C-alpha cells in the first residue's frame, strides 16, 4: 500500500444479515478506537435506514441492499479522491458495497479480490443451506444469485480473479462454482501444514498470473481459529493461528496494488478476555500506521 496515500475509514454498522446479531456493535467499537487525523480520514458511518424484514425468502434483504448501496457510493467518492478505503464492518454482507465500488473504480480486467475468510460467501438463494445474506455477498459481486443483490455491483468481478485464503467451510454449491470458474483457494489446513511463507508465495503467484494490478482485501475475523478469536458469529474449528493471520495481513498490507480492505464480523458479546478485539485492533493498526 502506498505510504503517502490518504486512508478513508468508513464504519458500516450492519449486523443483521446473519443469524447471530452484534457485528454492528463490533464495528462501532472498533471504529471508535481509531485516532483520526493526518493521513487517516473519518469518512463517516453507514447506519441501516431500512426496517428489518423478510422478502423473497431472504431475511433483511432490503436492509442489506440499503447499506451496501450507500457504502458503495461512499467508497466511490473516496476512490475518486485517490484515497485508500478501509471498511470497518459489520457483517460480511456489507462487503458487496466496498467490492462493487472498487471494481467499478479500477475496472474488472486487472482487479482482484483476496478473501481471507473461513467461508466462501458465494452461495445463492438456491444453494445456501442457511439463507443468510452475508453468505451471498461475494456471489452477487460476481454476478450470481439474487438479481437485486447483483444490481448493487454494476461492474462485476471476474470469478477467476478471486482468491480465497484460510478457507475451511465451502458448501457444495460454492465448491461447484469455485471449480467451474477456476477460482483460487488456499485452505486453512494447507497454511497450517506448509506454513505462511508458502501461502504467501501462492498469493503472489496468483496475483502475477492473473495480472492483478488493483486488489481488494476482505478480512473476516472468523478466519482465525475460534480458540484464539471466539468473538464472531459463525465459528469453524481448525482455523489460522493468530500469528499466521497477522503475518498474512501485514504482508498483503504492504502491496502497492492494494486499494481497499474490509474488516468484518467481530461480535463483542461473544468475545472472551478481549482476544478477538485485540486481533482486530492489530489489523487496524497495520492499515493505519
């Protein structure tokens, strides 16, 4: 990330796209911990303005659309000003807005997404076992799934330019899409077995082979093993160790092609001894130092 670039920080307080509430409170707590000034600008907050409800069998669809569209537009303004965009969420549904803005700003040909998450979030209403919208956000950015969610992203991400890392919970429909579209996947057990250095080499190779010149880095704290980051809503065993996670974050943060990032899914009520919050704050420090 270019050192002299200004960073626009957006707080996205969406916490109702999954079954476990509270990610909105996590986003607020993290954003309130940031010291603004100098090269770090407070670009405001996105607070849901639409009442919760179910439509087309999707819980809180209208709220997710509202938040994602407003985040997209706020991020687009920051990109036009030449700023790096840091989205502090909220649940991962909001990443549809930040990814949509970045892909439109830089164009799909050389734009890529590195998705550091236990899950793929490329389900559709037809493939999702849970029906949770936060598991459909990336699918919509690719042009899959519900048409209204897809419409948030007028310029679609090329599926072959998406790389998942730390993954360990792909649903059957997601795995089928990964295979069909030649999406990259670095499983959590590979990172733990072969080491972070080998994982980073695979990331660099992917970015070079796909000719990625502009990168969005989407970080879900559930990529970390729940023994070290319990404060999140959809915990999956055998995740990354905290030190492995932070090593990847710091390495990717240093890339000149990095244009934007998300940090999402911290739920304070589920945390123990502040472990998850400390990890999240270390991520913020890495981006804002």
